C-alpha cells in the first residue's frame, strides 16, 4: 500500500493526470478565484492528504515537507547546502504527513516528477493495538507455562483479535463487535492479504475464550502451543502494516 519510485513512465503520467484533474486543478482554480494564488502560480510540489471523515487536504510547494536521503560524492560540512551536482544517488525520500492519514505526494526533480503515496490509515492506533496484543500474548505464555489453560485461551483470543482488527484499521475500517471483527478478518484472508490459517484459528479462539463458563475439559487435549505460535505470527503480520520501508 506504500509506493515510491516503483511506477513506470506511463503509470506515472496516468497517476499524475488523475491527481491533477481530480484534486489539484480544481483547488488551484478555487484559490485563484479567492485571490490566494497568483495567476502565474507554478507547482513544484503538491500533496493530497486523505483523513477518514474529512475532505482531502491539498498542500502546495513550501507547505509540502520532503527530506531526501542521498549518497554524496564529496565531503559535506554540517549545515552546508547540498547541490544536485554533489549527489551521486537519491536513496530515499521521506515525506511529512499526519501519521493516521494516507497521502499522495508529487514533486518535481529536475525534469521528472516523483510520485510517492501511502494508502495506510490509523498507523498510530495500529501501533498502540500491537503493543496491547503483545502484552496479552506475554500473559498467555505465562499462563501456558503454569498450565492455566482457561486464562491462556482468554489471553490468546485478546491478542489475536487485536492483531486482526489492525488490518481493518489500516484500510480505513473500524473496530467492531467480536463477530464482525472475525468476519472482516476472514474476508481479508479470502483475498489472500493474510494467512488463511490465522483466519481459521480466530473463531476457534473466540469459542475457547468462553471456557470460563464451561465445565467441559475437552479443551485440555488441544494443541496449546500451536495456538500460541499462531498468535505470535499474527502479531508479526500486523507489524508489517506499519513497517517503514
């Protein structure tokens, strides 16, 4: 969902034209009518920020923050201006934007337009939920060590559900009831976005967490270590959602 310099020239032109026609040109015309922009306004950088529940926000030029990580061909003194002739290679472009929003950013480098976009939402919230998921997972590990199987499955469920809902949040969804959270995760697995085994175990854990009300001992014959292994895998899978390349 995050792309940088992976488009060919035809794709760059198509995306560029779409961004200009859908958001940028109408916004420029609106600002010119209000006298905010001059008639000869020139675009060097433009960014469209997508935030859930809000209209897209468009920023231009100096209001778009971009930092380049480069490999230089000479020694640079700290604080010295770096010229294009000093650069051997652009290794990475880092774009400023709100962490819980998505964005598409276009900027001109010499005669070429660079396009960077990140369609992930709620990255801060996801990071917070992953930390909680890890806490429940650690509790489950201790429960299993002490053979406390009922709290073990309760904590496995809590960890797994938190990891699962991260995938919905990432695409602009929301945290819902247990049944809907399971349904959303199963659908996501059917699209091959997550491991199908994880989607199979999530509803099983939902049933097993109800053991505190159940006098049955059948659950003692289950492969407890396998459940814990999958819970750990689900955390790693959720962490990939907010990984910075």
